[in-house]
C-alpha cells in the first residue's frame, strides 16, 4: 500500500515484496517538483548509526545539516526507529524541518504506520498525514 499526502510518501507491505527496491529505484526517477538538487537515500540503520556517531563525536550539528538539507529524503525501513527513543526524537525534528521547508520525504515500512508498536505517537501521526 502507498500513502501520499503533504509532500510525503509511505510505502508499506510485508517483507520481500519489493518496497525497498521501489524506494531505491525512486532515487533515479523524476520527481514532480523537478527542482530537487539533493536527494538523500538512507536505510534507517545508517541514520541510526550516523546519529550515534554524531553524539559520540559531538557533531550533531553536522549530522542535522546533512539530513535536513536534502530536497528529497528517502528512508528505508522506518520500523527500525522503534529501537531508539532518541533516534525517534531526532527523526521527528528532521521530518518537521523538511516538511516545513516544503521538501519531500519518502519512507518504507513493514506495516501500516498505526501498527508500529513502540513508535512515538507524534511520529505515527506524521506518517499518517
């Protein structure tokens, strides 16, 4: 299933049905806005490890600039954000920053956003927009 609204896309379905490939392939597709200069594709595990590294090296500002400067942010397997409360908070603020700037955010997930037990309610509400 696919949900698109307010310049965001959430692709969700069970494992091994191609959502990850669809998201990865979308990096090479023309986007409606046509003016995207910076497309950032990241598996959720990489976002998480980059965030942990930024905390350890005290480079959170650089981390935020990297992800919040994207015209299009593609995040694979958002269900893995359930593992870290601080990661969810950081992604929430990244999501908000991109959304407020009118940027596009596309994500994949193994289940509908409202079934992500352990995910912060404020993130689920944004995924459901």
